[in-house]
């Protein structure tokens, strides 16, 4: 998953403050690429904000990477590429948040 931003870009991609995940190596994906990957990939988990309207779904992209689909309260989807191990390490913050709940069967 490539990004067009220079390596020394002072403003790396980040998730909105409503999402309690700290992912340092996050890359914003185009809607077209993110949708194509998500449509054909296995879901690794889905979470919803309890009362805020956000939802987050992780999809398998490669053995080392995944794609995150973040849906806003108004229904717009944003896609991000992330390193799978970094996501796994950050997941306890999402799981322990009282503002978020997992809505799929744990995989």
C-alpha cells in the first residue's frame, strides 16, 4: 500500500479523535482502492461507537497489512492502510474503551 506523501511529511495520516487507536504508520487510502480491498477481503473485526455513530471495520489486505474502513456518523467511508502487528498492539485501547463495542464474533 503506497502513499503519495513524501517521507518527511510533517502531517502523517491519523484517525479522528473519536477512535481510541494510536497507529503511527497509518496511510490514507483512496475510496476506490479501500472499497475494492474491503469488498473482497475477510473481515478481521468490527466495532461501533456506542452513541456517536462511528464504526470501524478491519479487513485483511496482506499477511502484514490490513485496511481499516471508518464510517462517519453521516455514513461516509474513509479507508486507511495499517500494519497488522501495530493494529493488534493498539487494539486493547479500543477493546477497553467504554465508548466502543465489538459487534461481530471475535475472530
